[in-house]
């Protein structure tokens, strides 16, 4: 769980983007022939859109409306998804995951948005295998969507199929470019970590240095960057690299949260004064 908490920041890439029409109620996946159910969803969406102060009371009202819609039409995948989404906004990840699961099951693999939100929720409660399953489904059913490949790459840090993760992050970056979406530093950070885990330390170092201005104050960045320099110094028998690694290591505030699979590498006792 420690490593999951350390990497959860990378989920910032996997947010709802380009789905405004869905949250305007204009492109529902299943829809409903029940007018009352549609009315409840419409009111709930209005509350979500107008909740500028992120009031939990408003989110709870929205959730109640979406659950009312479910009671009126138990096969409406959108009502389940929106109930899950409103619960997620209240940080009720486990409850959200339950509703997302039903929404995805009812949708017949018609929505990448459903699968993405379910995968992110699964990651947040520590169900990495379930998250990987949903990301793989995104890759299968929505191969032009970069987020599915990004998710495969992210979960590879836990599943430890790093070469597969590198292939996935490359495909994600390619798809971002094809879709004319910016390739942000989160994607390059993930690629740097995967390169390091795959033993490609010199190339990993280049990527860590490219994103330094964005992440230099974050413990996770400094831990992985220092780890990469330690391993590279071992390969090249370079004490200067090891000293630089120690300098970066000393910037880490919460050393207890360094992921276990890299923590053992930090041994600077051999350094000369």
C-alpha cells in the first residue's frame, strides 16, 4: 500500500477529459426510456455542474438523485456511473467502485469513460489487478485512447512487467500526439521510472533531468532519480554520480515512504569524505 500511495499522484493524468458533453447529459451511454429516471439524472447533473464550492452536501443530494434514477430504471448504466462519480467526489472510493462496476457491466463495453473511472477507483483502493483488467479492456476496445495504455504502464510498476509497461507508455505518448493532446510531464515521469526499473539507467537519467523543474520538490521524484543515479554509478564506477545521488537522496523528506523495491539501493557508506 505504501507504494500505491506514493504513486497515486500519477493518476492525475487519468482524469475525465474531453467528456463535457457526457456531463451535460448530451451523450449518455445507455440512456433511459423512463422519463422520471432521466429527470432525476438531469437534476443530479445540474447540481454537480453548479457545485462551485465542492460542497459534500450538494454531492450527497446528487448521489440521492442518481440512486433514485436507478430505482426507476435498474438497467440504466448511466445512473450507476453517475452515482459512482458523485460518490468518488466525496472520496468514497469503495462505494464508487461498486457502482462503476455495475455501470461498466451494463454498458456492453461501449464507454472508455466508465472503464477509466473504474480503473482509477480500483487503484485507489489497492485492487491493482482489477485496474489492469480495465486498462487492458480500454486498450482492446478503445485502441486510440491513450489513457488505456497509460494505465497499463502505471500498473506495471506494481505488477512488475516493466518491459510491457515501457511498450504501453510509448503507445500512450504516441496516441497523445496523434490526438493532438500534450504529452505532459507525468507521462515522462512514468517513463523514467519504468526505464530505471528495466535497468536502462542512462536513458532514465535523461528523462528525470528533463522533468526536474516540475518534480524536483517531490519525494517520489527524488527517490527514483537518486536510485537511478546510484545504479548508474555502480555500472560506471563513478563516485561523482554516487555523490550526486546522495545529495538528491537527502532532499527526500519522508524517507519511510520510499518504495521497498528501491529502498535497499541507498547505501552511501562507501563514499569518501
